[in-house]
C-alpha cells in the first residue's frame, strides 16, 4: 500500500511504500513547535517531489524540510540516531560515542491524508531532556 504525504498547497509530495517501521512524537524545541508525528524510513524508501522545498538545519546534522509556499513541515533527514542511542539518549550496548554514518528519513505522518494514526504505535520521545 503506497502512502503519500502532501503539504497543504500540494507543492511537496512524498511517497512511501507503506507504513513506517516506527513512529514518534518529540518534545524537543523544534518538534514541539511543528507538532509532527514522525514516521521513520531509510532514505531510499521515500520518493520526494518538491517544487518549493526549503531546508532548515540549525545543527548541520538534521535537515528539516518544509514547503516554501505554504510552510508545511513535511520531512527530514538526519543521522540514524536510533541505530546507536536509545530514546533516553544513552548509548546502546557495544556502541561508541559519536555521530552515526547511516542516515534516516522522517516523514510528517500528519501530511498523509486518510492515514488513521490510531492504527500505529506512536512513541513519545523526550528529546528536550535527553538530547
């Protein structure tokens, strides 16, 4: 089942081959403001078409994409933090401190019309205190 996330004006479209492997909300200073429910994918699992794409990257590590026309926060790319750290910001066993080389894609699932978020397990992450 293909899912399609679309910004309010339609200038950004993101196609995914199905529901995400995981979904999270976060209370960090960025995510709290945009109110996204993030669905996580490998970057090659999503297809983005955007005519008005803008990027905000305060740290240079996490790229937050939004539509330059309607302002919808649509998706992002970041190091795959979950591959090395748990949701409390602690290193997983066997991992060494640092920035993961692997990348992760996050899609704002609120942009997917018709997706019943109650059918997904959505984990609340305390990014404000743990990152």
